[in-house]
């Protein structure tokens, strides 16, 4: 309990969470200019889907290659759990966006690259928001959401097989698919 209390106090000090009397502890939206997350300043700006996905294209294609090179059986099991949970949520009528984010974060951890992991943690709020927003549009057209699941399965397969070229190619295909879908439907984040 003492360790948890200390951790919560540190998060409160960093202005990442707030304790509301009689209500509990809540995550705070990062304030523009917040020092501990260099990407948090972007949250207040109007970010286009194109900008976000272009950034993801560079970052996550590289992550897929690194993960394919370094993933352990534990990493692959985590990716598989995220994938199965995403499938289950979509089958039950949910968008599966939280599980989608977990899948991409699991890839980051599988890279074993501390800088990459740190960047993805800092990028988490934008990643979550972007995936949630794109899933809202994809959810309206179920076949497209099924295509996203299929793409994730290919990404998982490439990492499981330690095929770096395939990992790069299928991650690029995945992000390009979302870019083209949003452009075709004239949607932005």
C-alpha cells in the first residue's frame, strides 16, 4: 500500500492525475507545455489524421521490424492476447479500439528499444485518440473493421515468424489502409 500511495503522490505532483475528495483518483488531460510529455502540447492543437498517421507510419513500421527481430515468446503471447481480445470485442459489437492500442503498445515493448518504448508511451494519448476516432468511422462499415483485424493478424504472424521485411510491409499496408479509408471518407481526427 505504501508503494502505491507513493506512486500516486508522484503522479499527482507531476499533474498527471488528480485526487477528488470523496470521488476517487482520476487521470488528467495533459496541459499544453507539460514538461514530462513532449507530445502533450499537440493535444490542444488541431491535428489532422494525415499528420498523425504519417508519424505512425515512420514510427510503427520501424517498431514492427524491431519487434520481428527481438520478440520473445512472452511478447508474442501478449500480442496474441491483445489480438484475441480485439476480435472478441468486435464480435460482441464493440469497436475494439482499446485492444487495438494495446496491440500497438505491445509491439513497442517487443522492440526492446528503450527509446522507442519511451516515445510510444509519450505518444500514447495521441495514439489512443487517433485509433478511437478512426475506429468510429470504421465501425460504421463492418467489413473495414474486419479488414483491420485481418491486418493485425498479418502483423502478428510476421512478428511470430521473425520476418522483418514482412513486418515492415504489413504494418505499412495497415497504416496506409487507415489513411486511405479516412481520405476516401473525408474524415479527420
